């Protein structure tokens, strides 16, 4: 089905790093697939960066993919901007914000998706909802005193994670050795390298953590044992997107399983995606797997609505869930810039296709309804009803950013 030709779809990407100009755009496969789908839908689309807009001449250059190469050319200003930028510095963030603001002054546009705030702010907003609170791990800001006070609360220990972290980087599991009484710390550095250390007392640990954190804010959570029957860490990633009617739909679901001994299941840290339905049924049996699937589905719809009520309109959201061996379900992360790699890994072509087409259809919906620019929250979350069979659930699909601890 073709969309109105008046819908102009701009994919806002990060600029290539200096000396690596060939690495454009930062998500080449996603951008190519979006551009290809836009042509089939009769929609104009292109990729652009902050450097592509000239405020003096009020002209914008965009890149399109043709004959195996990216071609940069003058393009009309967008009706809808799909922000896929991942800024590497404060200067890049500032440049991006200024560029988009100046473009908006010249011609009004809408963002396809909103931006979620920090993890602690999200947690506090969701905690106010009685229906969601039981699924949220207790989260508090890190201080040396808070760490000391919370250490005895769980035998499995605590986890420290960056308040603005992603891909499992900077994650630290802290536990107390039963025999020696030493404090054990293991995890991943900011460069994603594994480490393991021991400390005689908490003051020594706190002293080591100070340079490790490099002045960044960290959070404290309980260490949750979220492992499968092979003792490998796993989580369930669910992708929700709005369709051409502005309603929330479940696009896909996938399980991500980490390496044995790893704290995380993220794909960037050596994890791999597998069918969520198959993993749930193997680990919990068919009846419990179906119950978990239905519960995850319900929580996703409720959480999407709550986040929109708190932070404004969104076009797509991903949620990460952990499940303890007892079947206890935890909502671990919400992500407003989800990737799609897990869909490819599990061979879910249907979910992959939907994940590309739905942003374009939702962009057309935004353009045609002529709503105010990114101010009101959408209340619709007409999620597809869960299928009765876990075999069907196994075909439902998913994906990337902030990851989970084990």
C-alpha cells in the first residue's frame, strides 16, 4: 500500500568519526532498508546529519542509496524526523540539538519518537503505577553509604550500573564471599572488557569504584539470578511500535542469551539471539511459558501507556524482561532507540519487515493528522491480542541498547 507522497521522512544519523568518513551512516543496513521500503510506499526518505543543514542558505542535503553507493543531494525538509543518532560527545549532542531546532524554525516537523530520560527517572515514574511496581527491581542512586547499607539485603549481592549506560558496559556485580568475608567485584569496564577483583573491606572497594566510575552517576540494584537451565544469562527483548493508525502493536519478541560466566546477555558482549518461545518452553514448560508470554505482553502495553503519560508521545519502545528460575518476572529496561539485530539472528523475516515498515506508516499517520509538534501523549495502545499457543508466540519477534545484569 502506497503512502501519501507528501510525507517526507528524514533519518537523522550520527556524523562519521573523524578519520573514518567511510563509516556512514552509523546504521547502514537499517538506513538502506528504510529507504528501500519508503520507495515501495511512495514516500520520500533520506539520511542526514547535523552537518548537512546550512542555516544561512536554509538548505538541506540528504543521502540516498543507489547502485551500491551513498549519494548526497539536495532534499526537501522533512515532515517527520526519525532520530537514530548516537552522539559520542556533548559537542555532538549540542550540534544535533541546534541543527534540529533551526530546521524546525524554517519548516515545522515532527519527531517519530520521543526520548526517554535517565534510568532512575524512568524507574520513579513506573514505580508510581501500582500495576507495574511489583515488576521493578529496587533502584537507588549509588553512594558509598548506600552501597554499605544495601549489601546485606540480598545474598546474591548487588549490581552497580551506569545511570546512562548501554550495552552492559560499566556493569559491576558485588557479592560477599561466604568463607573469607571478602568483597568480590566482577563485571565489564567502560570499554566492555571483563574484570574480577576482591577487596578486604568496603572502604577499599569504595576507593576503587571512585576512579572506575569516572565521575558518572551509577545506580544500585539487587543482583537477580536470571539464568537458563544451562546456567547462561538471558533476557527477553520485546519491540512495540505504532502502526499506520497510531495504535501500539507488538512487532516482535526474542530471547538474548549470553556466554556462560557472563553478567550480560547483550549482543554486543558476545550474546546471541534465539526464539523467545522456544527458550521459555524449554526452561519453564509450555503452560508456564504461555503464562509468561501473556504477562509480558500485558506489562508492555501498560508500560508504554505509562511512559507516554509521563514523558510524551513515542512511536516505538523496546522492553527487556528478566525471569528468575521460579518464574518471577522483572521489567529491567526501557529503550527508545531499539535495534533490530535479534530479529535477523533468529531468522524472523516477518518481524524484521514489520520493524522497518511500521515507522514509515506511523510517519505518514503523523503527517496526515497535522497534530502539534511533539507535545501531546498518545493514549492508544491497541496491542495485538496474545495468541493462545506458545508455538505462535515463538514466531513473534525483537533486539539493542541498554542491557541487563545477571
